[in-house]
C-alpha cells in the first residue's frame, strides 16, 4: 500500500474498495465537501436592520470624524484638512466593513 499513489486497493474479503486513507474509493468521481454555515433563520433585510441598529458604532464613527475636522480647523493648515479627510475616509471604511461583517453574520442567505 505504501507508494501506491492513492490508488484504491482491493479488499481481499470481497467488500468494497478502499483508498489509502481507509475511505471508500471514489471511482474517479469528485465529491466536494460542502461546508454549511450556521443558519440564524433571519432574512437579509431583518439582518441589515439589526446590523444598522448598533448606535454605538455610528456614534464612535461620527465622533472620530468630527474630532478630526475640529483639530484640522484649529490647526488651520491645508495639510491638516487633508489629514482630516484621510481620517474620515478610514473611519468610513472601518464602519462599512464592520457593518457588512455584522450583516453577513446575521443574514440567512
């Protein structure tokens, strides 16, 4: 059996053929293993509503963006405003990704 390249070996007792790992021989058929996610039973729209109902995530995002623009206005430099725009974009992307992950975790597709 060693070095047979994964070919099925014939069972001498007349039973079914086995591959080298001990499972039934596939006879050339590909049988993919399907991983099923945990089903929450929540439709997509209800899951989206639930994901968007996290007001703390929204409040933190707004506070970070407002703080960045407040600092930029205090510094009154063009680079500070550019930095505030970069912070606002990064916060928006983080908010979007966290909300999308939460939605996908809750939704039942």
